[in-house]
């Protein structure tokens, strides 16, 4: 059975399980080297890709400065040719990467940005004005921009985020992602491998009658990866509810082959063509290189659909125009050696999964570079035409899957039950000394063992047992270098407080105590030492004997010590040792298994030390966050000032037009010559002030200038508004006069009829007289005001204000409505006399006086 996306969305209930004052929102982000895609999961908001301010479904991964103006997305990318050292793209290549790796050299071939080494040993960029930013801070700016878009859609703050990352990311790169999210003001709900996210998106709209194996092939900008997944629809063993299982069986990747490398090869073709044509080395001109880079991206897009394209750049460099024809064959020849890199990840993923193409149902193409004819041809040649599937959105599948994955982690949403089992990509080993260093053996033997081999399931834990009598350290490392320049060392975990804990266990009677250290591989791919404890089995009889010997001393100080150690058994033990002969000894209470377990375990302190490439500390993240907030505040103030300036300029033009209008214009008719002269003088003064430097004035001063002019114009605007509203307001007042007059006529007639019939009336004569008096008062006031208004000129203040007319008519309306809504009184009840015959309620039955007396008492 296969569902459409529409039918799925009808079943997907995005609602809070319990509606509270604020419902949680989850922001999913697919941060790519070229593009950012985002999706917001919020109850009441349609599930879709987040749009930017230009209503585009994806945002270019760029941030730039145009002098003092910070730009994002397409605006930032478009000025790269003009400000090459202030426009930053493809920052994903610098995410959590050591400065002494190959990344800076490669980045220099695709960007004109100036790089520097940060204090943490990572990569930062330097703007043309000398301002330095770490790559994580620039990425945080872009994530903050996406966060602002999400909050504008949600109408509330967004805190939680799920981010799709490549499965081959090291712990250093994952730390950098989490740090960037934290600096942007977001909390990392989870990191999900992008191939797994695509599988979630694919499985969400489908059911699987039998287990299926699919290859999620992702040719992105920065790398190519393939993920083999097993998809199966089953029933939960306990609830018997339908469940979709997604199990990642294997992953293959090539970190050096992707869309950016294709752009770089085509860029080199254009650079060589420029040098050959003009005999000038364009590589020495940063703006020229940036222009050719932008043109290479455009030409690559054309070659995806055409056999040739013409590259044209006006004033490319040295005031020289550039024009050259590039064919697809020429482009593919320059990239011929990359074909293997685009295909090999498929074979690597199948090998890790221990499968062949015969086991595969389809190869699902995703990623922007999967549209490139050369890449499609290479994949088709490798796996065959029949296996190729393009039934997911190549650009949006990962972010939508990440959003659904994030929703499954929150209780605020109810989605299809999909359970994911993912794997790690790198061998992680633990190392420790065989014995503590001593004078005899200052450098003891180091023992290393693979703790989490490649392919280990994320979310798993391993517990190590040590026989140590004092503090010691563990070192968590990769078994090999993951990428050139990356360190193998992850961190050192120092286990502290061992001797004290073992001593306490010995006092409790523990047998052969040991130290247990638990290392976890989280669902997001982070390795961490979760806990360390000293443990020694304590048998019940051993503990009871300890307690008996302690209480046998009989001193209050001993009893307090035992009480502090074993509060659950103190009372019973004390009663048993009481010397009172007349009190029979109480039966000894057994110590529970839970108490024994708690007494057998003592938590130890674990201190993590980063020796290679440390993540941001709490203080560093706070400082970076404050730095970004300062920029945000400055930009917000600048926007407010520009708004105030634009508003003032617009107001000055409008006021000038009003003064220049003919004598028959409303402004002229509703103003006096004195007023127009005062406004003209103030207007000239303000325009002169603005031309003499007012454009650099503060926001408050700009608003003050406008308010001063508005104070002069306000009386004129008031008169014109009153003239416009007077007819409708007068008509409304007269309507209520008429309605009240009709009501009084009918009400008095009804009172006469009720009196003749001997039934009570709704109203009293006093009430109707009061209403009539209010009506007459209103009619007199209104008539006098209208007569005065007839004699009032348009350039004079109104004799009768519409606001007062509405207020008086409102009071008359309320008076009338109170009487109109009055319910008719119920007919009098008849009481029964002694003979059982009913009496009128006015004749009191027997016993009335007695009841009255009782009530009065």
C-alpha cells in the first residue's frame, strides 16, 4: 500500500497532547554547503518547508557585509563579486575543522575569504575591516536568521532544533554543529544523519508488506554519501499497533566529491580560458575570481540541461570583459576522475550492509548534484536503470524527514510510529594504563580496545569494570585518522574519588569492590562517559552484622552515625537492643534489595579534559551569543532609525503636496491662512534641517521633528475627519430618537391594555416617563447642535463633535435597551384555602401570619 503525501498529511495530527499556555515548536534544519532548508513543526501550523522573506523554499548558505549592513541568503551571495572578502559561503567546509588540516587550502580555491586560526585551533575568517569571526559564529548567524523566520511564522519563540548532518561527521564536527545552534539561541534536540532523515520522509507515506532494502543516494554540494536502509512494517509486540522500522545497515561516503568540486573544476576551466584569451592572470584579482566563480555556477546549471553554454562576465577583471563557450563534453572531461567518487559510496554501503544489488529494491536519488547528467549517468551505469528512483524531493526530503524525526521525539505531536536504528561510522577505542604509574614503572603499559566499532548502533552503552584503588584516566580516541589533519584524540575522562569510595564500601562490608565506568554513544552520535561508580556487593547478613556490632556500643554518637548511613534500618535495630526486659524483642526487618543496591554503589566524579580540538565552553558560547545579540540590537536600532527617517521624508512630501493643492482641496478648505503659514514655515525649517545633516540624526530626534509638524496639522485633520463622519453619526443619533419614540408609543398602549385586562405590565409609568425625558433632552441637544453646525465654517472647529454625539446616543440606546429586554412578569400564583379552593395570591391563606413570624425570627 502506498499513500500520497496529501493522504499522509490528513492523517498526521500536529496537535498538542495537552494544550498548555505555550505549545512547543520544533525547528528542523538541513544546513548544506550551498543551501539551507528548514521546516517548522508547530501545532496549528501547516507542515511544510519554511519560506524566506522572498517566499523561496531554500536559502543560500551565505552571510555577508555590505559596509555596515549584514545580509543573508541570496542578498549575501549576490554581492560576493563586489565584496569578495566580506561575503562568506560554503562555511560547512570549515565546521569543526582544524586549521592545520587541508581545509584552508581547499577553501582558498572556492572562496576569496581570508582565513585565520582561532584560539581553539579551528578556522575563522577575517573581514576587510579586520573583524574576526569563528566559522561557528558565522554559521550561528545564519541559523539565527532561520530562527527569526520560524518565529515570525510560529508567532512565538522557537527553542528546540533538529539538524541533519552527514553520517561521516566526526565528534568535532558534531560539537561544532551543536555549538553553532547554542550560539544562535537554539537547543539541540537531536542531530540526525541526513540519509536517515530521507528514509524517515520516504517511509512516512508508505507501508511495507515485506522487508525492503533501499539505498538513499545523496550527491550534495560538499560530499557524496549512500545509506542502505531496511524498511519494514510490523506490529508492536505489546500494543499491537502498527510500527514502521527503519534500520540503517550500511553507509558509504566520499568527503571530497560533490557539487562544489564540480563547480571548482568548471571554475578552473573559465579561469584558464580567461588567461588564454587576455594573457592576464585573473587569479591575482579577488573580484575577478569571485565573478568567475558565480558564473561557473550559472554555467553548470545550464549544462545540466544543454550540451553547451556561453559564459559571459562584463568587466570580469582588469576592466576586461570575458566571454567563452563551454561544452558539456569539455566540462565532463575536466571532471572525469570524479565519476568513481560518485559511485564508490554505493559499493561501500552495500559492503558494510553485507548485501548486493540483488537485495536492493531501489536507489533513491537525493541531493542537488544528483540532477547533474554526469552523476546520473555514472550511477545508472553502476546500478542499472531499473533501480533508479526519483520519488522524493531531492532538495527537501532530508529537512522534512528531520522535522518528522524531531516530532517523534516530542510528546507535543502525534505522528506515524516510526522507529529508527542508526549506526556510527568510525571505530572508537578506549585506552588506559594497565596499572597506576609508580616509581618502579613510571610509564606502565597502555591497554587499548575498540569500544564502539564502525557500525555500532547509536544509542548504545558499554560498561567497563576496573580493579583500581585510586583515581585513574581513560582516553577515548578514533582508531585511525578520519580525515587528513583531524586529530584522533577525542577526550580524556578522569575518574576521581576512587579511594574514598572504596573505603566507604569496605566499611559497609562490600565484597571485592570494583569501579564501573559507563560510556555511551548517543542517538546524535556523541561519545561521552555517562557515569562512573564504585561498586561492591553487600550481602544482607554482612550489613546486618555491621549494624549489630555498631549498635552494640550503645552510645548516642554511634547511633547517630549508623542512622546517617542506614536510615531505613535504624529504628528497628535500636528497638532490638533496648535493655527494657518487659519489652519483647522485635523481629529483625530484612534489608530490601533496592537498599542493598544503593548501598553497594557510590557515584564517582568524572572530569572530561579535551586535549586536541575542544568544543566551546559555556563561557565561550555565552560570549559569542552576546556578541551576536549586540549586532542584532544594533541592526534593529538601525532599522528603526531608517524607518523613522523614511516616515519623516514621506510625511514632508505629503504635507508639501497638501499646501500646494488648489483652494478646493479638503486641506485648504479645512485650514485657515494662519495655520497654513505656520505649517509652511515649520515645513521649510524641517526640510532645511534634514538637508543640512538631519539624515544622521538619532531616531528620537527624527520622531520629534515629525511630531512637531503633526501638532500643527492635527486640528486641520480633525476638522476634515469630523466633516466626513458627521452625516453618518447624525443619522445614527436620529435613528435612536425615532426608535425610542416608537417604543414609547407602543409601551404606553400596552400598559393601558394590561391595566384593562388586570395583568401586570412590563414597565411602570415612572420608567417610561424617565425614558421620554431622556429622549426629549437628547432631541433638544441634537437639534441645537445641528443648527450651530450649519453656521460653522469648514475651517472652524465643529460646534458638535461626533464623539459626543456617539456617547449621548449610546446612553439613550442603553436606556432604551434595558426596557426593551425586560421580561414580562409572571401571572400571580393562586393559593389554596381551608376548603381546598384556590385563592388569589393577594388573599393570605391560613397560617400566613405564623409563617411571617417564623421568617422574621
